C-alpha cells in the first residue's frame, strides 16, 4: 500500500499569536484560554486527573486524538500525567494529523504557553520527519510515548491493533468543526473507535452536532451533552456502552499471548541477536546469548562498516515505509551511544549516487510523488555530490542528512555489554526442544555442543537469530531465508587518493570505516557458499567503485584485503520476526481448509509459546534489527504494536505460507 503525499498545514497567524487554518478556515484552539478550553473539553469530562492518579498498572494509559495540530492538547495532557501519575506507568498518546504543521509553526504556537515551554521544547526537538505514515517517539524520560500518524485519520485508525493490551482508554475528538470538516466526522470514525475501545473507554469532543451524536450512538457509545467552553453552547462526552462485534481482518497474523518476564536464550550473536538480547535485558529479562563462532559479530555483522539510510521508492511503497520506521528505531537506540563514543561510526550524512537510469527515474518520481522533505533527503547534482564526497563522482544523487555509516561489531558488543546478558561463544546449537512433555519448569531447552561437551540450557523463551547459514534450523522454523554471498574489499589510507568525506552507495557502497581506512563492495555471488576471499571479488569491487568514483582508488586488486559474509535474504526483501506459529495447527486450521471462506470463519493464529525469530535482515540489518527487537518485546509484554498493522503483517513469520495458500496455489 503506497501512502499519499503529505500536504502541510497552511497556518495564518492572527495577531502573530493565534493559529488559524487556511485549509479549513477554522481556529486550532480557542483564541482566549486555549488551556482552559482543553481542561473544560477534554480533561474534566474524561476524569483524566482522577484516572491518572489511579493508574498504577504496568500497562500504558492510552489516549487517542483526532487532529494533532500544534500538539497543545498533547502537551497539556502530558504535563498533567507527569504531575499526577505516581508510578512509572507510561502514557501512550496516539494522534492523527492529515495536515502536519511545519516545525516553525509548531514552535510559534507553543510560545503563547510559557507554562508548557519546557515540555514543548522536548517535543519540538523530536518532532518527526514530515513523511506520511506512523512515527513513534518517546519523550520525557520515556514516561510518554507519542505515536503520530501523518495522514488521514480514517486511513490511520485501521492500522491500529485492537488486542487487549492495545485498546484506547480515552478518545479526544478534536479536528475542526463538522460543518467545516465533514470528511473526518464519518461513521467509519465511530466504528473504528468502537473496535479499539474497551468497556471503560470514554470520549469527549467540543461539538454536539446531531450527526456526531447519532454516529457515536450507532457505534455503541452513550452520549451526554454538556455546556461548551467560551462561546460554544454545547459539547458532548460519554462512554462505550455496547461494543459491536467485529472480526479480525487477518486472523493468521493475530498476536501471540504475552509472557511474563523471566529467562531468555538468544541464539546468534550478530546484530539481530544482540539487539534482541539488549532490549530484553533492558526490560528485566535474564538473557543467555549462544554463539557458535569463537567471537561475537563474526558472520554477516562483522563487516567494518555498514551504511544507514532510508529506502527511497517512487511511490513510497510498503518497503520504504518499513525502512523509514526501522531507520528511526535505529537512530533512537544508537545516536546516544554514538555521541558517548561507545560505538564507532558517523551519522552526520551520507550520499546515494544514482548510477543507473532506473535509480535516477525512481528518485525523480519520488521527489514529485512523495515530496521528500529536506530533513530526509536533499537532491545533489553530480558536481554538488563531488563536492560533498571530496572527489569526483560520475552521477547525481541524494544526500541523507541523518544517514551515515556504523561499525556493526561495535554495535553488537555495546548491546551485549549488559549486566543481565551472559554471552557463551563456541556453543553450537544442536536442537531446540519444547519442554511441555517434561517436568521442567522452564518452557524450552536448547541443546548445544561446544568443543568439549554437549549440554542443555533451559529458559522461558528462545529467540533464534542465526542468520542465513543454519539451513536446517531455518527450514525447521519455516523461514525461507537464502544466503547471498558478498565480498568486501578493505582499503588502507594510502590506497585512496582522497579520503571520503561521507559514505556513499552506488551499484555497491564505499564507506570510511575509521582511522583513514575504507571499505568498498560488496559482490553478489549467490548461490556460491565458498568462504575464501577471491581476486575476482576484489576486481569486481574495484570496477564498481571506479565507475562511480573514477579517481578514488589507488591500489591493485592483488594488494587488497577483504572479507566474505552472507546476507540473509527473504523472497520479499523484508525481514522476518516475531512468534513462530505452531506448524501442525497452522496446517490444520488454514492450509487444509479452503482458502476462500469469509475471513471471520478462520480462527486466530496459534504459536509455539515462547519461541521467536529475528532473521532475514538482508543487507539492511542496521536499519531493521532494532525495530524487530522492539517488536518482539512488545509481543512478550502484550503492549501496543511498534508498527502499524500493515507493516506488522509484512514482517510476520507465517506470511509466505499464508500468502501462497490465500492465493490458491
Ligand atoms: N489538537 C490540536 C492542538 O492541540 O493543537 C488542535 C486540532 S485542530 C482543531 C484540528 C486538526 O485536525 C488540524 O490540525 C487538522 O489538520 C486535523 N485534521 C482535520 N481533518 C483531519 C483528518 N481527516 N485526518 C487527520 N487530521 C485531520
């Protein structure tokens, strides 16, 4: 599903202080007393102060708002949450915005509220890229999670999961008056509200228009009128009275049951395994990481440099949406480590050279159809690109200001440096067994073979992150992963005529990797599984680099060192992560049934409880493993998804089997 190009808000400033929407000819909030209006219209009718005081649960308190606007509601509610909630619980605020405000307007709107300025600055500093789709940011020391959907609310709501731990506690219906914005106040809005609510869910809105009240009632809400704020005569508020039945749209991708925090075994100490181990350890799990090689990060995650950047497609397709989220998740975790020099790399920019007609056309089309904001990508002519890189390049390209390069082994090591993580190297996994038939109190046994002995380790959960080369294990788990061999060539400082000022991608990639050295590559040599660095590989890498950077390399292929790794690729070029389905049950409940029944007739998916995977990260592991790790943690906790539903489904371990069956093949 491609997302529509964003149109930004056109804000008129009345008296330089009051924001007014050009698109809707309406005010964002009351011209006198914006905060009192929020108190009257949203905070009091939903009893937010009392409910925040009472909220002690481990689960988040979830508020959803139609129309983020300047974020004033969000700031006022967050401020109340921080002042009143006595625990470490999390406020999860989801807001939908079809016409996002440019940052400068957002900042200007906040200036009128000095009491919120401290919080406002935190929001301004993390305001997401103005790109369509879902953005997650964690604010105020993690006490508040803001999920912002940039796009129409009626497209965003169906992307929200209605599992028990994801339901909305309070709806704030903002979004301009129905007379001026009839497109938003549609029956689809109220139906989605009902799907995502629970028995105690409340709502309030500044309007009491008859259509709105009837729409809410038809969707199962009890609706009460009250006097409105300021000049508004009436408003309405209420509670879910009766939930209408609804069925899952994709029962085969339904979410697994949560599991209580305990012990975990992670198999594989590359980027995928290390990132999961880290996120689990941070959440209180005791983690053992098993690695068959003698050291961590010794397979696909062992290269000296990997590039980090968004993925541009002509129509901002599912993969672009996926990798923008993955990129944001990576930056969230890694920027602080980069700043404190705990990992090696540089995320202050990178260049994508458009060396083929196809890539050039794709980007030109994307600039028109998607409208890439400059904070994401800036167009460079070939001479501008040459200036950026510090030497001649042969093609125009894009500059990604937040992209760059990272040294994957340093990321792996930093992740594993946690007091709740124990790393065991030279431990080759023979079998992973479910203990349900034994007397063991832990759900899983992992039988390993080290040089000296065989042993069985036990844990509540197992996460398999073994990459591409363990074909038996991948087949056992039903993962269609193909290893694609790649050789990189290493260049010493004196083998380059100039140092690259930024990393770049072309038909391959060339990147600095610290101390004046650089890496260039990588070959694509599937189905070869040979592990010896070859002269042919270096020759290919030199030819690829020379065609993009004709004057850069000053070395013969014979003089080069290099490295071989295998990218774990999948048929649809997206990673695979999450709970592993119960194979026999999947066969019985879906594959042996007709694929043409109405969706509601199929049962929800069943999983091998406590067994997870994170694999298939291909050449883009740096842009996907942290999102995968956050997603697995959300499954374990039963908390809200870290992705919109369509991207969650696109990452599901059963997707290939299910797609084939559903297409009748
Ligand atoms: N809550 C906001 C604040 O605190 O600043 C004020 C919201 S303003 C009254 C209404 C917002 O709804 C506008 O920003 C507008 O762009 C947005 N909006 C209108 N129609 C929408 C739609 N169909 N989907 C998502 N947002 C929409």
